[in-house]
């Protein structure tokens, strides 16, 4: 699976996300025409992520958002009551998208090797498609209130849990020789984060997202092989 085939399979555009938000929050959003509401939510999301990535969400004012999105203050209030609700809306939907896409891509895969390949590629490709949201989510975590901060941590642990479960299954089946699957899962997550936080570095080196996925998977494989070798040597001794 490459990035192009992933994008064909998975509907994760900003418009798709905003449509989900409208349908999930139709009771609280005052604009009832889906086409209009979704179009305005797209403007709000794109403007928010642009401002947040340029100056920080905490420093962004709703007046800044009005100017960037081209909407009035009253127009913004038709979708959320304040910045905190806007932040929650963006974060909740982003986490839901990650959980849904990862779950869908891994559904029905029993082989641990195959599952690990799909999980790594799906997460990297999703972070490529939704890079502004991934960057925003990571960089703004330090400014979240306590409740949103806990939810952000839970979201990261949920992703790590997906990798840990795959690794544990591979260990049980004799496919992986890994001593601490939770630690390895955390290391995998850190490698994936490096891709969307420092894309400039990899672009400069002309490394594609597919090549980076190959690297991450080969690194995990080499680590597992090394553990096998150590175990074999220890047994001989």
C-alpha cells in the first residue's frame, strides 16, 4: 500500500471531517443546511490550523479567526461558543478519525507481520493527508486545559496500544522476539511523530513517506532479529 492507494481508499479530506462534525453536532450547530454548514466549517478549520501553526492556538483570538476565515463573529458563534469548544471540536474529531481509519485498515488482518506493516503505513499516510492537524495536535498539547490534556494523552496511548497489541500477538505467535512491547510501541509512535513534525528534513533529503515507512518497519524487524540472535547465543552459552 502506498500513499496514493491509501488516499483512494480512505475519505479523510477536511471536507469529509467537517461533514462528520456537522452530522454529529447537528443539534448544537445553528446552521441547518449541510452544504452551507460544511463549507463554513472547512473555512473555520483551515483558518484555525493556519493561525495555530503560525502563531499558536493560545495566542490566536477569535478576531484573528474572523479575519483569516472571512466570517463574522456571529457566524463563528453559530458553530461554537468559545475557543475552548472549538479546540475540543477539532481534537475530538481528529482522534475519532485516527481511531476509525486505523480500525478499518486493520480489520480482518490476523497475521501480526502484516498488521504491523498496515498499522505503520496507515498512520504515516494519515499524518501526511492530515499533516496540519497532526502538527497542531502535538504542538498545542502543552497549552491544553487539564481535561483536554488528558484526552490528548489518552489518544496517544490509544495509538501506542494498537502497536503494542500487534507486537504482543506477534510475540505469542513466535513472529517477533521483543522483550518489552509497550516500550517498542512507544518508540514506534515517536518515529511516526518525527515524520510529521520534521517533514522539511525528509523533504530536503528527498525521502518519501513510503521510504520512511520501509525504514521504520526495517528498524523494527532488525531489532526483533537482534533479540532472536541474542537469545540464540545465550542458549548456546
